C-alpha cells in the first residue's frame, strides 16, 4: 500500500508540471487540476503515514514475555508476562500495570506506570518484528519475546506435565508444583508448620524440550531444560542443578471425609460395649506394651487445594512396667531432619485409668461401626472402628483388637481459623519389638 502511494504521488507531480492534452500549464483548467492533484498528493501522504503508524501499533499490541532488563552494565532475567493491549493499557501477570502509546513522530513507545516509575517516559524502538521487541531509554534496555496463547495452550495440553508433582530432592520440606491447564501453576512449599504459596505461568516448548516458568517461584523460575518426562517422573536442569519430581495420585476416593455431626450420636452410651475388651483392661494393656519398644507412624496433613498429603514421621517410645502396672508413651516428631520430643502420655491405676482410648484422648461422644480388617504399612490387622467428636474435631479410629494401645489408623477432621479444612491421617508403619 505504501509502495502504491509513492507511485500515485509520482503521477500527480508529472500531471501538475506537464501539459495535459496540449493545454498550457497556465490554462485555468490546468490550474484547477494542479490544485486537486496537490490535495490528492497530501492526502495520500497522510494516509501512508497513518497506515505506517497503525501497522507499527498493530505490531506492538499483543502478548509478550519480558525476558530480561539491561541497566548499568548488569543484566537481569525476569520472565514476566507483559500484555500490550489495543486500548493502550499494559497488563503484567494479568494485573493493570500502566499505559502505552506509539508516538509515530519520534518512533517511540510512551509508557506510564504508577507501579514502577522507571518505566515512565519515551522508549526508543531498537527492534520490532514478529518474534522480538527491544526498547531503550537512557542506559536501560527492555527485551521482549512474542508469545502466542493458542500455541502455548496446544503445546502445554500435549506435554504430559499437567497435574501435581512432588519434588523428591527437597531438603526436609515438601515442595508441590501443580501445573494447570492451559498455562498457570501453583507451587506450595511446606516446612513444619509453615506453608508458602507462589503462582505464575508455564510454557512448554516441544521443539527443544524446554520448560519456561514465570512468576515468583524463584527456585525454578526461568528457562529449564527437561531431561526426562514420563507418566510418573520429571527431571529437568535449572541453572546447572538437576531437579527431580514424581507425579502425585490425586484421586478424590483416597480421601475419606467424615460427614457425621455431633447431633448424630446418642446422648447416652456405654464405653464397655464399644471399646475392644483388651483396651479396657489396664493390666492387659501394660503386658502387651511391655513387648513393644517403638511405634512408628506416618502423619499426613492434607493440602486441600492439591488433594494430596504432606507427610511427617512420628515415633512413640513405649516404656511399660508390668510390676508397677503403668505405661509411658514419649512422642517424637521428625522435623527438618531433626527428631524432637513432642509430649508424653502416662497411664496407671490412678491416671487415665478410665480412658480406654489411651494413648489418645477419649472423645466426648462416640459410637462403634463394628470390626474391619485393614492393611497398612505395618501389616494386616483386625480392628474395631470407632467414630466420634473430640472437641471441635471429628475423629475416626481403627483400634487393633489384640494390640491394646496401638492404632492402625486415625483420621482427624476439623476447621482451620480461616474456615479452611484441616484433615490429618496417621497410619501405623511398623511395630519395633522390645529387646529380649
């Protein structure tokens, strides 16, 4: 179109300066033609300039990824999604960031932002094509790569990455990464009682098997090179470090919700008819526990929005004295590689003598669901299943009938301070016998 405007301008100039059908250029008719042709030439020039400006604006508008910033001799890789919208607004991570306008006179992009004053001003366009845009102002340069949401969506959906991945090599903490369709992710880091959550976007490129992570997940943010990807395993290189992860099973059927409420239980009940007989007798309890040195449990905390568990290890040191008819449980938790004591439970003929749920607290109300044979890591056991309400929490116990004081499984469900679900699952891993 610009080329066509140039040709038209040449024809116009020729007609203005030459005779038309032998008519002198001073002829009144020719003068009118000259005036019209001048106006036409100016109009075409304005149109050509406007078309060029609009073409540049169309090149700028769209989805970009700000890959790096150069300033003062330093380069910082940032990988922030930046959308230059046709209405003149700029969105960063889907949030309003500022405004932009192409200034055709100086061939610059004028940007304004209340969030980041350094972006304010006129940015010279150093490079602009279908793949890349480079802007410069003073001693700073901004580098952008064009992204195409539909292509990203197509590649991500076919990548095999969508789902939840557990970073197996994380030291003493749980790192879970949830890849969502089409291109967002959530990452949770759990260390003891502390949980942090970060979010961002991800892009898989099958041409070079790369995985780009944006946002604030600094441990994996940037360009990553995938070395292994199967249905269950993921391995990639990030800044020279190998990171491995395994895929989590997130089937909802694995989580047993406790749907009963306090009002479901009878006002009166007889513990002797509900609790297994050996759990009621202190002497039988002490005699059996005298054969046990340690009980090892896995202690899982449900991460609700991921539908997976974060696991810790709990040890219970058992000290039973048959002559004194008493028993002590000392509880230890493994936290960040260290084993720490987390409380004790003691029972004799005076203390806790009528607590048939020892070493657990007795619920305020409860009922029996009968017997059930279940298999856990420690083996297969016949249990009496009891559910009840313990304070604000709902609980469900699998009490091993012939091993008083030993639970095969305990589920606890309650509500957190912000109305979130608090769900705990403890299962028996092993019974370590006493020496001799």
